[in-house]
């Protein structure tokens, strides 16, 4: 069994296009995943398009695989991203460490920054969005809606720039203060600013028009940066990582 304190290794069976964005000596690692890659396999046949191409234990929330000599390695998943969202996702080589960092998410002590490309232009350069969401599971899929629920959702939106394209586009920074499922996608859509390429909460006609002329077909939401402190082994540590904005976001002029 590999020691949690070892430097994060390059021989882990990463999924397609997944790369290491940062790690620390305790075994906490930030991975940068492309759009379309699953946080973990959802069923048989999903391993090839998952964050790690290995068996996933749903109860333990960890990946497990063996090398050519039979040595077992494990990697615990700390948080998740929708497959359509690119960017940072955290994992750990130690179960106790993963538990501690997950607790930081639950305590809302993790600072997360996303960038998104939206149809339309926000009314103000900076806005604080507060909503009540209804999150439910339908046919094995999560769906969220603004109103009719009891989950508080808060996010700070900052306009980065507007494009000159005839299709009015805005690049924004989104800093969620809560971590609800599909929160950012629903909060953008509620304000008439749907995320470009969002096939669930977006503007379907606008998506079709946008895709004409060879524009990239993806949801333009990216987990850009993460930073927090955590306690482990009786000491306090700081962790931060960034994942560069994918080049296709440069479509906005």
C-alpha cells in the first residue's frame, strides 16, 4: 500500500485528458478534468470516461486499482463536478484526509471560483444572487429549480467582459457561497442569463444558433480556482489550486 505522504504519482490511471493541477505532502490532490469526463463511474462501462479509470466503491467514495505486481492503490474522491463542467476536482490518498476536507465543504469554508460564458448581459458589474432551490432526483438524475424548496443558495457574480459578437455573450466569475446541486446553472438561468451550452437549464434555441458555424459544443462552465485551510494530524495546512480557462472560452471577443 502506498504511503499517504508520498508525492502524488504520475502512474495513476487518469481518465482522458485529466491532469494534476496541484498536490500537497499529505496526499491531497487537485485534478483538472475536461468537459465530458465523469467524476466517477455511474455504472458498468463508465470507467473509460471517468476521472480515474478504475473500480469505484460508491459506499467508501474511493477508486481502487492494482499495478502489475498486485500492489493495491486507492484514491478517495473529495467532491464532484457535473460531467459537463470542466476544471478542478479534489481527491486524496488517505480516507481520513478526504473526510476532513469534505467537512470543510460542508462548513462552507472552501472558497471556490468558477467562470462561465452566458447568453445576455448582467444588469450590474457585481451582483449577489440569493435563491431558494428545490433539488430532487428523477429517474436517477438530479434536477433543481428555483422556488418551491427549502435549500438556500447564494452566489456572487462578477462581470469579466462582454463580447462583440452579434450574439450577446458575457464572461462572468461565479463565487458560490453554498454548494447546492446544479446551483450555478439554475441561478444563471433564473436571471435570464443561461450558461451557453447548458442542455438542461439553458436556452435551447440559443444553443442551436450558437453551435452553427463550428462553434464548440460544450457547456461553458469551468471550475477555475479553489482555496481553503484544513486540520490534519494536529496541524493546520493551506491548500489552493487553479485550472486554466480552456481555450474555447476565448471565443468571446
